[in-house]
C-alpha cells in the first residue's frame, strides 16, 4: 500500500510505500541512498549486514518504509488525503492539527 503526502511549503506530492520494503529486500542499502540521499544509512546498513551475516538486513527491510515516512514528515510533508491521515494516526506518526 502507498500513502500520499504533500509538502505544506512547496506543494510537492510524494507517494510513500508502507509496510515491508521489498525494494530494500532486493536492493539493500541502495534504497535509502537513492530515495533520500542518505549516505549514512547506506554505510550503516552495509556494515551491520556484514557483521550480522545478513540478519540485520531483514530487520532493515521491515522498518525502512516507516523510517522514510518519518523522514518526509520531518521535511514538511503532511497527509494529502483521508487514507494517509488515518494510516499515520493509527501508526502514531501524525497528529492532526486542532483548530
């Protein structure tokens, strides 16, 4: 499933995947490098995967999409529709502003 996020400053739209990251499963640490330009996560993934003989890779795949959504929220993205708002609230990543 993907959720739609919109940057409240620029109006840019982004579709963010949720759940287990199959892209990370097949492409490993290159995903954060390409999606977010996150060279630190790329090297951390490479080192920890080597040290744990690949076990860390499975944990990384299960949590990367959530980390990416949090990264987008920190950059000023907010839910673009009701489905995204509900998903983020259910997962504790977003509180709707009160008027």
